[in-house]
C-alpha cells in the first residue's frame, strides 16, 4: 500500500464520488478475507485495495475452488496465507490486529454436501465457529460479515421471500450455512463480536469458476453456452431465479460492514425481478450457438431443488438509508442484463459502462475443451468503475 510518509505522493484517485464513503471508511483499515482467492474474495480484495485498505487473504486452495490466477493483477500488493480454517491455531494468529473480517470461505456445493455431509460440516460449521471464537479472543472490536446463501430458505412458502420467511433448508449445505449464520449472530449478541449476515443469491461476473455444477446455475449455463453444448432444462425451465452481478454484491458487503444498524442482523440480496431459466438460456442464445432441451428432473436433483425464488432486499436498503430496493445495486442487476431485447446485453457477452451510458466493448474466446474453466476479467485501467469507456475482456480459460 503506497505510503504518504517521507514525501511519497498519495495514490491517484481511482473511484468516483459515489464511492467516496467506501474510501473514507476502509482507507488504512486492516482487512482479512477468508476464501480470498475465490470468486467473491478476489473481487472484494481488488476493490478494497483501490480504497487503500491493507489486505490479508486466507484460502485453503481446495479443489474446485479459487486460485492465484484470480489475484494476478494485485498479487504483490496483498498478503496471502494458505491455511485451513479447521485449524483454530492459524485463525488465532491471523485475526490479530484486524479491523474487518469478511468470512466468504466455505463449501458451496449442494450436491457435494449430500454426498459428504461430514466434510460440509467441517468446512462450513467448524470453520465458522473457529473464526468467531478467534475474533472474540484476539480481535474483539472487529467488524465481521458472513456470506450465507438463499438455500437456507428451502422451497419458498410465499414470494417474494423476505428475511422473515421461515428457514427450512432442504439439503445439508443449507443446514450447515444456517448454523454458521447463528454462530456469527450468537457471538454478536452474547460477546459483542459485531457480525452481519448476507444471504446471497445467484452471483455472476469476472473470476467466476465455471465448468461444473458446484458453482451455480449461471456458471453451468455459461460454460455450456461457450462450449456449444446442449443446455438441459429440468422440468421445462420455468423455475425463476434472481441474479446479482458481483460488483453489486461487493457494494452490499462494504455497505453492510460500514453501517452500525446492520450489525447483528440478517439481510437478503436479490433482484427486483426474477427470470426463468428458460429466459436465461434464450438471452445467451443471442450470442452463442447451442441447443436447449427440456428434460425430466433427475431423481437426485428434484429432492433438493427449491423451485422458483424471488427475494426482497428492502431491509438492507432501508437499514443503510437507501429507501427502496431499486436504490441498491442497480448498476449491474440481472434486470439490465438477462432480458432478451434489452439494450444492455447478456452475461459476459456485453458488459455495459455502468454510469455514463458508454457501452463497454466485448471480446470473448470460445473454449474448446472447457472441462474446468474460469471467467477471467481485465480492463485497460484495472478495476475502475466510471463512465469512461474501457475494453473489458472476458475469456473462458481452460
């Protein structure tokens, strides 16, 4: 992090006016990001560096997870610790002197959780409990944020789903993520270790791993579209989902940590509109050549499918003083990107300039052997969020 001592020049401003509160809050704060080499963690780290934070990334480099390629542009500006959060001793050391902890680590695959419940328990529950215990003992004034999942709601009893909806998870992963939420909330209410929980939905964007079912429907569909493979829609594809662009998710994380009214509470992320998987596939067909086939649900998937889902995120908007759902996360929501015929194009194929109406050019490389792929992103001026036109290149990296 550039120093301003001994006559060193201050770093050039790399944000617009709407981001100034983030810069004011996070400048010179020491931040730990668990799962820091993954999709969400790397995007969060890149943003925080722009605001002048000191970053430590913790990651265990599990198979099917993140990697150093996600932080290539900032590799020499962050501290990286390769450790397993099931090792409580390493956490005792890593949380010391930290101001903020973003707990983004965990096992995310619903299918894997059913095949190996014990591993899911260790990765999602034991790890979270070790972290909150370490913070209580060694960083009691830290602010924490835990990234949970929509899956804790199970099959919705009513739409849209609010935070007051009963939590009725239908798979092991949902149960364990819900338990991890309660560890954070308990340590907040009993021990004063400030924590906020965000329940994420289908997040998409640069540095997302694609190529297998572990990383969500957006990743699976994108991978198939790029490779020209048939997309199979279970049960006709009428299940509805809400989608969030990763920059909007990062905005929400930063806002929640900054806001004292968010501490000790659970918040949804979501979209103002839901879109069917059939719509999702149709939008991608405007840019890729592939077939779509409706097939019956496989027995192992039907039992853990949540059906249609649309979530309200008014509580987070209200708590942060924004007023309505529409005022939080409108730069890159799926409403702007996934509807066929919209002026802003579909996922990855055309990323729009977010504030000035300048459309970003699009370049895409079709993967030929896309068994394990990652969406990679780079810009002429790395990470800048402004109306300045820039070329953003996305490719499926084999």
